[in-house]
C-alpha cells in the first residue's frame, strides 16, 4: 500500500493537479469579456500591471486591504490556516526528502519545532473557519455539503500528519492516511474551490487591473479592495 501511495498514485495526483490547473487558468483568462476587460487592459498595460501587483501583494498582507480590515476575525482565521497550508507542504523536512527522492529537487526545510507550531496554528485556523460557517447566518446559508467536504479534506492532512508525528497508535497507518489525504487534496484542487490555491493570483490580478484602470486608477486612486 505504501509503495502504491508514494509511487503511481503520487505521480497521478500531481499530474492531474498540474494539468488541471493549466486548463483552469486558460479557461479563466479566455472567459474574460472582450468588451469589458480586454480593451482596457490592452490600452493601459502598465497601469493594469501596477494595479494587478498591488492587488496581489496587498491581499497577501494581513489586514492590508479594505476587505480584510472589515472582517478582522475572518482575516485572522484565513491567515492562520493558509500560513500552515503553504509552509508545511513546502518546507517540512520530511516532505522535502520525499520530493528529492521522487522529483529530484527539494526546498529549504524548517525545523521540527517550527513545523509543529505552524501545524497547530493551521489547525486552529481551519477550526475557526468552520466555526464561522456555523455561527454567521450569512455564511451558513451559503454553505453546502461540498463546502464542508473541502474543509474536511483540507483538515485531513494536518490531522493525520500530527497523529503520525506524535506516533499516536499505528504510525504506518497514520503515515499512509497522511499521504493519501495529501494526494486527494492534489486531485481535488482543479475541480473544487481548492483551485483558489492558484486561481487566487488570477482573480486578484484581474481585480487589481480593474481598479487600477477603470475604477479610479487613472485618476491616481490607490484603493485596494
């Protein structure tokens, strides 16, 4: 089972994720309105790119935009989870050993203690996101089974990884479940709301160009929604 998970299923899930997201990117930009978007973007490329960059980096800073400041609790939950969701898969030493073995490269690794802290912060973050869906009526009414499925799937790699890390019960079982849940996340990314992992940059760039050109940008406004 372990060999299957770390061999064919890993390459399959990674391939589906990469190819699927290339298709999603193409569909996103191909779907932009010629009349509403492309004319303005083509006419003012420098201003549009400036707005796109501002939109992306401002949204990557906690409370860096008007949207984050109006939802401080949501922003805290979002960043506590997403910091872990980015840092742990990319910089955990065990993951980088795996990457080196399977793909021939690795990234800088963090210490075990830092990984533990960030993992627990991510768990708190995703629990806060789940609580938000339960408590706020305007969010609860928009939440369906697929949304809960995405949250559960996002939580699973952290839960199983921590169980393996602290060797609770059968280590091999938790390790295999951790790998499986991670691969399920990869498979789900192109087909669910998890696609925002990559499409975030596309949508923020488009909105930034919109504000940078058509919604005050030409007049000098630096508003970051």
